[in-house]
C-alpha cells in the first residue's frame, strides 16, 4: 500500500521557524500537485507518514419525524343521546383520571327514558302474574291454549322491552338496578374513559350536543412513540429492534434513546415510508405532534480510514498528501 503522510500548513511552518539559520529554499516546485522538500524542511515541519488502515466503521442515518400516540390512547368523548351541556371544568392541558366526571348533560329525554323503564318494569310484574295464572288454568283445561299463548307472548315481549331500556340506561351511565321512582334525574354525568390529558374542548356550557358531536378529545401520552419518515433506498438498512437516538431542535444535546418496533409495508408517492419507535423511558416533556430529529446507527462495515489530522483543510477543500519519494509530496 502506498505510504501517505499528513501536512499541516507546510509553508507556514517553514516560514515561521524560529531557527536563526536561514530556511533552505524548496529545491523545486513543479506546476501541478507535487512539492519537493529538503530533509531539513521535512524535519522542521515535523511531517510524519503513515498508511491507510482498514477499520470497522458505523454509519449514521439521519431522519426526522414527529411524536405520535396509538389510536387506543386517543379518545373522542361524546354523549350517546345528546342534550344540553350543563357544566364542565375542562381546559386543554388539564389532567383527568379514568371514570372522573368531566361534564354534566341534561335533557328531557333522560327523564322519559327513566320513566319508560320504570313503567315497563311495573308492567312486567303484571304480565308475569297473568302468565302464571293462565299457565295454571291451561294445565287444568280451564282456559284455552290461545289465551295462554297470548299471556306468554305479552310476558316475553315485556322482558325484551325491559332489556332494551336497561341497555339504553347503561349507555348514559345510569345503573338500572339503582333506579327508582325517587331518584329520576334530568341530567347525566359524562365520565372520562381514560387517564390522560385534555387536548381539545369543543363545547361550551348551554350548547346542545347531538350524539355525533365530539365534546372533548383526550390523550394518554404514556404510550407515545416516534413516527419517522424513511426513504425507500434506506429500508434494507434498518430492522425491528434497531436502536434509535432522537432529539429536539431546541435541545439537541439531550438524547431520547429508543428502538424500532414497526416498519410500514407501504411506500408513499414521495418515496418514503413510516417506521415507529418506542422510547426506552417515557419523558413528560414530549408531547404528541412535536417535531423530532433522529439518528439510526446502521450496520458496521470495513472501510479505508485515516486519522483526522491526516486531512488538510484549505479554502473549503480537503487534501491528503502522498509520499511519492523520499522528499516528494503529491496531493
């Protein structure tokens, strides 16, 4: 292998030498890229020679993306039957606990639903008694089969009605077992389905909301992950489990380590695909939607390398010198 050596500001070192003896002139400077020095000039400049080495080097893939959360950690809160918003204390950024009351909605239909249930429940008792009476009469042939079947049908129909009303009550979080004529209410509570933070408040007190309206949007950030964009030419270099180091633009020195958990199988029209990464530790300073930079360390490979000092930087360009003879320098 050809010997290479480094030269750092050769002319400066030669001309700035504090030796009282006059500096020997360069024997010959050829036009082109070759310089010839004397032995004394080589020694005064402290030029050392070396060889290119083969070393295992790791390359870094630099990408960017945003903080994201899985769909199961983002919740849109609405009311199944609609109504007027009576009260709420929610503001964006406020933390809420699961099953905490986050709003109160009222409407006449809630009263009607409870009334229908209690009335149907009372009628069920009457239908059941009539069914049992007709059953005994039919067994002794004191009543016709038709009358018995009618009483049986009425009893079964009433049970179906009761069951459907029970499910409607459960939708608005009213327990049918606790409902009585003494606690009928015109309002119902809206409960938080998750532990998390409020991201959006779309209503105000007094507004009528329908079942399709989203009152609040909540997010549980404990399962946040990093969504990165990767060009398809780099897909063969990454794999699930690969380590990722991410950082924000505001604080690039603080690293957030993680690893790749999912690689999308779809390539977008712009030639990119998504990869999802989990953080090793949840950091409360990271919020969904934040822009992030990331570095992915790719597979190590053998490369020809030189020390940093072997490269001379001059006028925006980089040079290395080749030893073509005892004192001949070629760049």
